[in-house]
C-alpha cells in the first residue's frame, strides 16, 4: 500500500549510505530489548507468518496464532470480533491490557495476504494455496503487501509493553484486523460496535511498511497519508438496434464514451488546482457482436480524494454528468444512467498536531536522520479510517521503510528496480519488524506516560 515512500527525496541517498540494518541511534534500552527479542523470537515468528498467508475474510489460522501470541504476552484477547461478511465469520481480534489510570490507546495491524503466487526467491517464500472466498477456486497466496511485518511487530509491541508496565499507565488496545486488502475488515469490526464493548480509544495508531524506502526510515505526515476511495458502477441504458441502422436505437457505447470523456473535467475544472483528486474509469463493458447495437453498458469507476469535501464534489459530479449526458442523448427520465456506490472507504487523515508530536518523539529517540515527512505520490487507500472517522478519534498512520538499504541504494543508482507492493516479486527486509516495534513503543510511551 505504501507508494514510493521516499521517491524524489533529496535526502534519500544520504539516508541509505548512513544506514546499516541496526538503525536506532538513541534510547539504547528500547533498542537493545527489541533487538534481543527479534533475534530470539520475532524473526522466526515473521518467517512463520510469511510462509503461511491467508486471504481476506478467511485468515483463520493467522488470527488464531496472533491471538495465541497476544495471550502469551498477558493480554485479555477476544476473537471473532466483527459481523459476518459474505457468509464468512469475522476473524477480528481485540486484545486489551489495563495498566492503571490513563488514556485508552489503540494500535492496529492488518492480517490478510493476497491471491498472488510468490516468486521472490526467498528461502522462506510462501507456497501456500487457499480456496478463494470470491471465486471458490484454489489460488496461490502471498504476503505481497507487508502485513506479515505488521502483525509480527504487533506481537513484539505487546511483549515489550507487557514487560515494562512500570513505565506506562493506561489501557492498551491491540487490534488484529482482517480483510484490509478488500477494504472490508475495519468496517466489519466497527459494525459490531466494538467501542461499545471495549471502550472508545482516546488515540488510534497504525503503520505500513513500504518496499520503496530503506529499512530504518520512519515517515510521518500531517494531513492525509492515504486517500479515500469509492468504487462506482454506472449502468447505462440504451435501445438496441442493428448496427446498420443506428438511427433506430440509442447506442449506450456512444453515450458511455461521452460520459467517460466528460468525467475527465471533474478534477481539472471543478477542483482547486492544489486539491488532489482522481476519477478513473477502469472498466467499460457493452455489446456482444460487431453489428449489434447493445441496449446496456456498464462503467466501473474509482474516485479518490483526501478529504470529505472533495469526495462530495466528485461524487456529485459523477452523478450529474452521467444523468445529464443521458438527457443529452434523448433518454427518457426512467432510463437515465444509474450511479451506484459499490464500496467506499474514507481518507486516512492524521491529526497534524499529534503527528508532529510523535515525529518529535521519534527524532529524539531514534535519530533525526531516519525520520522524515515525505508526502505520498499516489492515491492509494486504506480502511483504517473506519476506526477513526465516525466518531472522530485522534489518530496517526505512519510508514516505515522495508527494503535492505544496499538494495535500495543500488536501485536509486540505476540498478534493478524494487518490486512494488502486490507484485509476485515483492519482499521486505525482516528486520523492518524491529523498526515497527521501536517506533510503536516510543509512540505508546509518549501517549501513556507512567503516573
């Protein structure tokens, strides 16, 4: 999900040259404890998770192992948290550790893999297969987006916080979330009213590992590190006819083409030039034969934004353009194009003051040279904001680098490109787990100081 985390960063080359895989420059107690736990325990756990990925909504074994690890660390763990989706019971996990008075802080990690055959060449590459809950067919499964780093780091965080209860105060909530890759898992858990059951967090945290940055980097921004996303279907009605007699019908392919072109004006002419937005038509289906004018066409559209105001402008614009182009084509009111929102997720918006507060903490404890604030270059989406948007919870979602610094530096100098997320060649450095744990621990210690 992290897209080109540090692309075009003027400091990147100096970062890569300065790094070894042991990147922490301060607070040796945290550093030493995490490195020891990684060497003796977490590395093997990461390899286990990497070798045994599971698909969205059916992360049964992954959730069972994660729950077991959190219980062993001393947390009160509840499994199966969330409503059933597509006939699949939730694999969501909520783990609670109460440690005196103080804020309730939530840290989330996503668990699911992807239907991708791994070709990374790693000794511990996944050979797992699973029956897809979407197609019912057997597919290869791979952790091609770094969620194995996320859940291993969650376990490392749990173990560290449980061992240092004299250093913090409050209630720590750890969430193992299903189905992030399908943007369903966070909503699945929230639809079960989890804040009513476990308490509403005062702060919510999450991170994502990125292959396009060197291991050791911590990247945090104010504002929106991830976009909101809406998937739309536009059903276009027409009047079928012979291709040799187009005057006898209403061609939905021509009408659909006019809608596609008109949609391109939404971002360029209705948003401020400094306000990002995306409207992409990813699928256009109609017709069966060369000489038949169809009576129906379907467009599939993705709409991306970084705030709810922009979202409304774009969604209202799609509906207005589709319906009125139908009127231009002479379609009756009951046959105008229909716009349906198939799925959506809000933008991930960091609380800027909290993000800069944590950035200062990471600089103080991990070193100024490894902490940066690089804006995203794409409009990728996350479902984490289902936890934080309604009701509004102060939250920070940050990134960590995942590629061996030498490999990353070579790529910047014209060498082999680094495989992107969701690629069958994707891989991240296992020691990224340490950065995940250390950055999370420092954030939690800042937000939950000892009384």
